[in-house]
C-alpha cells in the first residue's frame, strides 16, 4: 500500500511532534524537519509509510538519547486496560456470541496509537469501549468462523501497547472456543512508537497464554520478506492470520495470505480508502 500525499502530510506532522517533544531549539528543529523532507523526497515511490516512519523515528530516538520514546505511555495504557480486564471479560462471557464480542473489544483497542496524528485520549478511548458492542464485523466474521472450525494454526499479528490487553483477552476466548487451535503471537523486534515488543507482551501476561515471537524489525508494520526467518516461517505456515492496525495493513495488504485485518480508520487515507468516518471499524479479509 504505497504512500499518498495524505501519508506524507501525516509523517511530517508526526515527526515534528515527536522531535518537538524533547527539542525546543528552533534552529535544530528546522534542520531536523528539512532532513525529514529530504528522506521523504528520496524514498522509493512504491514505499508504504511504516518503513519511512521507522527510519525517521530512529533518528528522533538517537537525538533524544532514548531507546524507547514511548516507554511511559506504553506502561500507562497497558495498566489502564489491565485495570478494566475483569469487566471486559465479564461482558464477553455474558454475550450471546463470545467470539463476536471479543473481536469487538479487540477492534476498539486499536485506538491506542501514538502514531495517530489526532492523538490519544482516555476520554475518547472510554467512549469507544462503551460503543464496542455496536461494531459490525460484517461478512468477514462468518468467513473467520468457518476458517476457525478447520484451522490448525493461527498467527496473531499485534500492533500497539494497551491494545495488546484487548488482544490477549480475545486470544484467551479463541483458545477456549477452539481448544485444538495452536495460536502464536507476533510482536515488533524493537521499540518504535508505542508498538508492542516482547517486553510489553510479558508485562500484560500475553506470553503466559501463547508463545510470543518478535519479528526482528523496528518498523510500525510488517514487511514479511524482511522479517526474521523464524517469523517469516510462522507467517507462511499459518492457516489463519489476524492482523491488527493500519501499519500492518499498509505493509501486508496484497500479500495473498489468509489474513483477517482489524483496524480503526484513524487518518484521512484510511477514511478515504474505506469510505468511513474517523474511528470507524474495518474487519476485512485479504483479497
């Protein structure tokens, strides 16, 4: 999914915001943003946004002297959703269709994205959680249920911290409903934005219920041909993949694997792509 002018605008503002969080010197900020423009201008015309974001965020992190710029935010949102975990589990347990309800909540968690130009607020998150039960998963849900009946392996491709707690709950219910299914989780290899790493997976207890493998990359997306060999084999061997978030969709869409994408439309590009308002849900299958 190659970049559009909307992506360029988003990257530019995202980098200005991230760099400006620690660097207040106007001249240094101008020099950095000139470099951002140069990097974008010299990028491959067919490139998607996530690898460019990764390249620029590594420069921000280096200048800030931090390996994990969003360590604090990740902890805050992991804890915030963990505090809700029992209530969410109870709502799913009492639902007429546990899988449907678990996926609705997992969808909602995709809001917690610090790469999102609109920002993240706990007020908006709570609003979306309250409205989770109204999410329509469409025809792809019926297709997923049919696939789950016959599948032996499921690969869950994670996106953001905080969101991963909803994912963990969803995975636990999938395990309960399909006990013969072997489920593995994939996370980022290194910190980038507030994306999930092995450390985050351990922090929220995901690694206690399923094997968690990192993909060896620090990109807010998944370029299958460039990830580690172990991760690549998991992708190609899985009967079903569930992929969270816009970055994963941008980098994997068109790969031809049996992927079910779950995301919220958080930017102009995706709103236009799917013809939906901001924060609307998308649950679709790889064509």
